[in-house]
């Protein structure tokens, strides 16, 4: 009887120990599960990523026609920029000298390609018509963030500005609340150095991209850039200057080896090797 009692006592003690062990294991399991849940939640937060910014939508146009060398050069350079969408809407034929003229009525556009094969909407009309077709007549399904007009074959400075279809298209964009730049390449000995022009346009774009993105650049003015084709030397860089009141010296060859530091007009800056940048009104003065 004594052995039986001792055996029962030992059994009870063993049962209590098992209960304690099981209780401890259960508590550990609860803690581990809680930690696992916390880690999972924390890990989820850690791996949460913000949405990538929407691409900057750029409309490119010109006045020399959709298949010109200048528009091809700037389209290819813009396409190489990060996080952009490029749409090309340009005149079907050379429309130089049309200023901001618009045709009126319903415009038509056909599919085409730049010299490098990029898709284009080719508008039967003036440079400003390209903007009218794209924006007013809903030729494209969105409003671009920015418009690049050019690169034009030939400079557009001083009193010649209002005749420029390149400028006319950029002005048409700003009149519709879209910031724009008109870019033109000077001619020297019958040649246009579009690679140097592209370099200046992209440098300006890079510097001003944040302002375009947050819309602080505004549409109170149009940026008009004229880049010389240098017979010797190289473009000296950008220079912001007022517009010349006339066209004196307009067709003179530039001196890109000049040491002039402070030109006072767009023509003077251009003739002394700078990429002349001027802010002009969204509409001609008269």
C-alpha cells in the first residue's frame, strides 16, 4: 500500500510538471507568434514603396516641317532624358515665316515619322495650327506639361521674332497655359550645327525641369533661345539678355572666340558666341 501511494504521488508530481512544461511552451508559442506578426507588419512597412512620379509629357513642334533635321535632333535628345513622354505634332510642310498665323476651321493630321523614325502627327497647317489641332481640337488626349518648338533652321532674334513660326507655335502653347521654349540654330556658311543647339536646349531643360514639373515656371513669357553655328571655336554657353530693338547685324557670322563678357541684346550675345536666351511676350506687341 505504501508503494502504491508513493507511485500515485509520483504520478501526480509528474503530471504537474508536464502541465507546467506545456504551459511554458504555450506561452513561448504565443510570444513567438506575436513577434512574427509584428515582424511581418514591420517588414511590410519597410518594403512599402512610393509610386514612381508620372513621366513629364513634352510636346515637340516646329515650323520647318515634321521631317526636318532640327526637330529630329531635339526629339532624339529629349527621348534620352529620364522619365519623359515625347509627342511630336508638327506642320506637314515647311512653314517658316508664318509667325502665329492660324488657318481656322477643322484641321487635319496624318501619321508620319521623323528622320530617325519617331512617330509624328503631321498637321496640314501652320506651326500655331499644330498647337490648335493638338490642344483645342483634341488631336491628342492630354495636355502636355511643356512644349519645345524647334530646333529651327535659322536664328530668330531682334525685330525678326514676330515673323518666326517657331516662336509662333511656342506662343500658341503659352496662350493655352502650357510653358514653352522656342529654339533656333544659326546658319553659318550654309550649315547648321544642330548638335551644339541640342546640347544647349537639353542643358536649359535640365536646369529648369523642376520648375516645369511643379509648374512654377509659369506662362507669363516664352523662352526664346538662339544658338550660333560657330565657324571656329564652340558655343560659349547660355546668356540671358533682352531682345534687340532692331535686326542690325542679324546675319553677320558669329565670333565664338570673342571674349566679350556682357552683351546687352540677343543679337549681340549670339554674334559673340553665346546661346542667347530672351524672355518674350506670349503675344506679339502689335
